[in-house]
């Protein structure tokens, strides 16, 4: 098996076709755990990146939510000034309450 390096953001990174990734998933996950990135190719076209997960400022509860798929780690810090500058929603109270109750019934 040949691991082909490519230049990406001024560094060398490993690439792998999907078939080889399936065969040697543990190897590539160890590579990613060591801090490196892997580009996944489908018929030699890049389709995905596998990145190390950075959980430095994350609580144990948040780690469990990420592991269960219920939460995604943000890619960049929250800009609260920009967030609060957004216009407020204009949903009537009864519609908002009903939407929340429906979600609770569905288990979301």
C-alpha cells in the first residue's frame, strides 16, 4: 500500500482511497490521534478530511454528547457580540410552545 502525501495548507498530509481506508482504518485512526490529518479520496478525487478531535475545553458531559452524536464540537469560538446583534425571531408564543412540546414528544 502506498500512502501518497499531498501539500495542504503548507504541510504534507496523507491521502487514502476509500478501499484502503476500510482495510486499514485502525492504522489511519492512530495516525489522526497523533495529531495528523488524512484526506479521503473516492476514485482519486478528495471527498473528505479526517481531523484530530480537539477536546481541550470540553466537559465530560459534552464529551459524552459528542460521542453519542447529539452534539458537535464548534469549529471556531462563539462570537457573542455578533450573535446578540442578530434580529430576534418573531414567532407567536403559542406556536413556539407547541413546537417545543412536539419535539419533546418525539424525543428530540
